[in-house]
C-alpha cells in the first residue's frame, strides 16, 4: 500500500520560459524486498522536491535544467535506504 501527496507549481511567464516546482511525500507499507533467500516486508517514508527550468533560447534550441533532492528512510529503523540518490541535477538542450 502506498500513499502519496504532491504539491506542484508551474509558472510560464512567457512562451520562452517555463519553471516548475514539485514537492512530494510518500509512505509505502508492506513492500517486498529481495534478500538472502527471504522476502521481508519493508516500510518506506520518502520526501523530496524538484525544480525545473526550460528556456527557448532560439527557435531551434531549448535549454533545460533541473535539480532534485530526496530522502527515503526505512520507517522502522529511520536509516536511509541504500541506492536511493539524495540529490541529482541535469542540464541539456533539445533541438
């Protein structure tokens, strides 16, 4: 079972510029996690956010950037879940 809450803002002041902010929180219960021949049930709490920016620099060039932060912990122990990125960022163009 999973419960999720998300708050999103999307601002487009003009055709060439778009900004977006997303904030979220979720709780997941009774997740199956593969282990050493066992399949224990897991509990996860996650929260985070993402900021996106898109700019149409020229008719044939769009520049996009985003950054995100996330924290996922085991609800039972409070320990950060391994292999879950805490932050990420990207920059790119689309033509």
